[in-house]
C-alpha cells in the first residue's frame, strides 16, 4: 500500500517482473497481471486478511504506520 493513495481500497503486488493492483473489497485485478498460481495465492491471502487490509488502508490514508500482515503459511 502507498500512503494517501486513491480509492477504491487496494494493494499493490510485485512478483518477479510482474506487478498488479488488487481491489480489497472484491479481489479484482484493477491493473497489471500475475501468473495464475501467484494470483491464486494472493487471492487466498487477501481473503484471509481482508479485515487487516482494510485497517491498513485506513491507516495509510491517514499517513499512519501500517501493521505488518502475516504471509500465508
């Protein structure tokens, strides 16, 4: 996430040379693309951590420190 970023709520993903922007509410790929396997893992992670992502989105909009969100195990 970037501080004071534009709506709708989203997060940025970098996987090797691939980049994507993923919507937090509907998990849509708003920009870019990822390989199918990586996209599936990102979607699973986002569904598990939706609440934390939204909380960090609000914090980023207020220019506050973000909380670290755990990776998939």
